[in-house]
C-alpha cells in the first residue's frame, strides 16, 4: 500500500523539477538551400532585319480565255495544245479552215476594183459636166442657179463613199482570214482545253484557258500590325523612279525548293474570314523557262536560292518570308527565352532575377528587344518548375557556394 504512494510522490517531485528548471533546446540553423543547376545564354546585340512570314497560294498574274473570232472547222492544232502545253508569244496554237475566208477576200478585192472603176468614171463625167457648164454660161450669159447638181457633185461623193466602203470590207475580209490562225498573244501555259482537231466552232466559242508564264503571283495574308515592317512599292515623285517592294523568299512545302520574289501590292482589302491584310508577291519566270543569267537579277537573288529554284505550280500553298525594314540597336534572343508576362529570367550575382523587357518585334524564331537586356546579361534558358525571385543558381562548372569547381580542385591538390 505504501509502495504505490511512494512511486507517485517521487514522480511528482521529478516532474516539478523539470518544470521549474526547463532545459534550453539547442538552436540549429536551417541548412541553406542548394543552388539550382541551370544553363544560360547570351543575347545578341546589333542590327537585324524584320522578317514577316506568311502562308499563301500561287496564282496566275495573267489568265485569259482563248476565244475564236471567226467560225469554222479546226483543221490543225499544235502539238503543245493540251493542258500543260507551252507557247511562246506569236506561236501558232490552232488553224481554222481558211478557204471560205480566202474566197471572201477575193470577192472583196473584185468589189474594190469595181468601186475604183466607178469612181474613175464619175470623175470623168464630172470633167465633162464642167466643160458643158462653161459652154452654157458663155451661150446664155447667165450663171447657173444650181451648179453643184450640174457638176454631178452628189454622184462623185457617192462614188467616193462606195470606194471607201469597198476598201473597208476588203480589210475586214483580210482580217478574218488572218484570224483563222489563232496564235499566242503572250508567253503562255495551257491550263484547260475546250476544243480540238475537227471541232466546228462558232464566233466567240471558248477554246482554251491560258496563263502567262512571265510572272506568277502569290497571295498571302499578313496581320495588319505587321504591315509597318514591309516596304511597299512607291514612286519617287511624279514620273520618278519606282522604289521596289520588300524582297521575298518563297519556300515550297516539303523542302522542294525556294524561289525569289518581290512584294508587288497591298490589295487594299482584308480577308473576309481571317481579317488579315491581303498582299500580292510577284515571282518572275515562275517556270524557269528563261536563261538562268536573267533569273530576276534585279531581285538580288542569292546563289542558294538560285541553286534550289524549282518551277512553281499554280494553286500550290507556299511559305513566304518577306524581308522587312531594319531593326537598329536591338537585342535578339530566341523566342523560347521569353517568359510569360513579357519577362526574361536573368542570372544576376548567382541569383534568379525576373527582368521585364520590351519586345519590338517577333518572328518565327526570335524576339527583338529594345530595352531590358544587354549583351552582357546571362539569360537563364533552363525551365524551372517553381521559380522564385532571388533563388540561388549555379552553372555546371560552379559549386553550391558559387565558387569555381576547378579552383577548389587546384587548391586541394596544393595541400
């Protein structure tokens, strides 16, 4: 009975002692977080050129429907008169039976000769009438009241009109005869054919569709805010020299090749669906039919584009890179270095800094800044899952305390 009571008293005494004289807990400093290993990059500072990129579709600059100006049977067609066929300006495309038109020319030649004879006869009659009028005036001693009729002036005017009419009708007959030979009005590519050998055609029948091979257009859609970077073709003063538009690179899908072009015109309208500005780019000699030496030397095509040049295909979708205006005294960084909120992560004194920057232009690969960064800054390129301003950073050749690992190794070897 006394033992349990004794144990209780001893326990209370010990507990009171701990309460009365508490032991001070040792303060332990929290270990400093290890520096995060990151990679950094250096911005480029200098002068660059804005490159406006857009997608577009190849279209003909000149497209026309080839129509007959006379009726008849097609008795001859050129070997190239089929889709994909090529014609040089003035080359014969097809021949309509000319026999009826030759006969018409002969008929009009005969009518012209008849009109010329009638005119000569009427001229002779007028001379006779003039002599008779003089004799009559001497005999009567009185002037004739209406000498114009006596001199056969109306008959002479009629003969002149008939002669002029005959000449005109002969010229029309000869023109129709020439029109039986249908030739290319320009260097042309046949895209469609609606008639062939043996067909009997009427006036204005559609025979084929031709497009010019001297130039193609690429219509692209460009954001309105990017138009300010492009050089539009302008004329220096009234009748002055035309300043060409921005040079362009046309890149075919699948790496099939490249072509050089030039900004031709802003159409002045927006795409009804995308609300983007419609711009035309001109590509000379799209089918590479001219000698390579004349391959648009005025466009300053570099040798790389010349080597990779391939013919353009109508309707093809291509990527267009327009060389815009210059970007002076700016800093260029890869687009991936730009973080949300228009900021860049900078390693400053081995710590992470969120640096706000001003972006003046972005293209497919780069962002161009006019403030916030300099060429001496170290931009953090590593993605950090949880980024906090001021967190410690280190590079691959540094230790956690920021010192050089190479220097520490050398010091240890000296000991």
